[in-house]
């Protein structure tokens, strides 16, 4: 069976990446979301095993030392990582995989997996980003400040990505993401690997 494709999505915190990924997963068949491990405490509506695998710092460090992560990074003061086993078992079964990871993680994935498709999502402006992050109401003033400070650094990595989508209107941004996945699935190599006379 042909191997699936790996889609990496990054964006500054508050851009709407989680919202878009959730919509994408509902509308696009045959794509699995890779649930990351994190040392960040869960938010109110988050469910362990669905949004993240919430783990202690000790457990996270053990996983790092056992080489269990395809990539990992410290983001806004917490550790986040992608389990290699989870990703490769899906890809080998011919399914596509969606990673919602930061720019440091995307860089590591590109090195280890050059065929990955990297998509950067931008807010319409930095002012809109700040407004969305404040309206989400999940961060206290200090954590909000850190996220906004990091946002300015993260957007500088956008030119390293294959595609850039601007999340102004959600339905349009979703269509852009779907178009990227659709085009990737229509590559000659992928279509012909499944086509039989
Ligand atoms: P991220 O995962 O990038 O941190 P979220 O998906 O949590 O961002 O979105 C941040 C906030 O912005 C949420 O409250 C979400 O409902 C809102 N949001 C997302 N996309 C848009 C959009 N296109 N226009 C206005 N608000 C949006
Ligand atoms: P949040 O705390 O808002 O859920 O996520 C903060 C940042 O961590 C986001 O940029 C998100 O993409 C990133 N992130 C989530 N999971 C991973 C992961 O497994 N690896 C890396 N490198 N970043 C991640």
C-alpha cells in the first residue's frame, strides 16, 4: 500500500489553527490528527487523549531519552512532542496525518521527513491575533504576553513553509487548506500507485 502524506500546520498562538484543524478533520476523510504529548496543564474544555496526552515533566523527559518523539520542543515555557510511533503507524497504513506543531517542531520534521507538506497559517494582522487571543480567555496576562511576544518571532519562519494561508474568514481559510490537501492527493505518483488496469 502507498504511504500516506504528512501535513504540518503551524501558526502563532491565537491565529485559529485549532479551530481550522477541527473543521478540517470533520470535512476531509482519511486523515488522522496526531495527538501530541505536553506538560502544559489542560484547559477547561480539553480532554486527555483527544486534545493532547497530558503528561508530567518526568514522563516527558523519559520519552525524550527513549527517542520516542519524531520532534519535540519547548513552546511558551511548556514541552510538546509528537510520538513517532503514532505518526508512522498511520502513514504506513496509507493514511494521511495532520500535525499541529510549532515552528521549531516543523523544522525538525522537515529534516527527518523531507516529503512533509508544511503549511503556515497567518492571522489577518497582529492586532487581530491579539484580539482573538484575549477573546479566547484561556491565558492570564503574563502567559498572554509571552504568546504575543513569541508570535512576532514565529511569523518570521513563514517563508520556510510550502504554503501560507491567511485566516481572515474561517470558511475561506478552510477551503484553502482543503485545496492544499486535495492537490497533494492528486499528485501523479500517489494516484498511479493505487491505479490498476
Ligand atoms: P490557535 O489554535 O491558533 O491558538 P484557536 O483555534 O484557539 O487558535 O483560535 C483562537 C480564537 O480565535 C478562538 O476563540 C477562535 O474561536 C477564534 N477564531 C478562529 N478563527 C477565527 C476567524 N477566522 N475569525 C475570528 N475569530 C476566529
Ligand atoms: P497550545 O498550548 O496553545 O495548545 O499550543 C501551543 C503551541 O504548541 C502551538 O504553536 C502548537 O502548534 C504547538 N504544539 C502543539 N503540539 C506540539 C508538538 O507536538 N510539537 C511541537 N513542536 N509543538 C506543538
